[in-house]
């Protein structure tokens, strides 16, 4: 094999591999604000939420440097469940829902879609019973 032919094959392989890596990298980038970071003050306000067949609203408020709130479940007919221990780190949120039917730990990923802050891939665990599930939430404007 001539040196030119070998060089051509190596160059072709390199370009093909480089383009494949470039396109693979683009395909794996998440939509929305990649690497967005939020603070507790970003989540302050009124939210709508859905957890399987249950849904309602919750309100998060700041009191000094502490964030807490209340949650209403329109399907269960429970109002004023306490939201405590709200922690926001980078694009992740954790909180505790303490209500009439027990305590649930909620956590999920914060993302902004079309200017609206959302909690996606939310997960909850019921304390003491081990029940688990998913939820979503969207901040109201």
C-alpha cells in the first residue's frame, strides 16, 4: 500500500470518527438550560402539581433564609399540608410534605421550559411505609 493511500485512509477515519463524536455529543445535550443553577428564592411562589391521580397547588414562601409553605390536594380534599425543609442545590430541589395522610419526601430536577420553571422527574417516598411514586410541578406566573 502506498504512503499516500495509507495517509488518506487514516485521515478519512479520523474525520469520520471526529464527526461521529461531535454529532453524538450534540444528541446527548439536554433541552432547556444546560447546567442551570437555581436558588431557594427562584422557587418562591405558587406552583401547580400532579402526582398520579392527585393534583393541586402549593405555595413556597421565604422567612429570612428559610423556605417553607403549604400544599392543597384538590382530589383528596386536604388543605394546608405543611411543606418544610426546602433545599435547592444547582438544579435539584428537595422538600418534605407533612400532611393529614403522613410525611412524604419529594425531590426532583428544576428546569425552565419556555420561560416557566418546572420540576421534572420528581420522585416521592412516604416515610415509614416505603410507598413511592412520581410527580411533576410547574411554577405559576
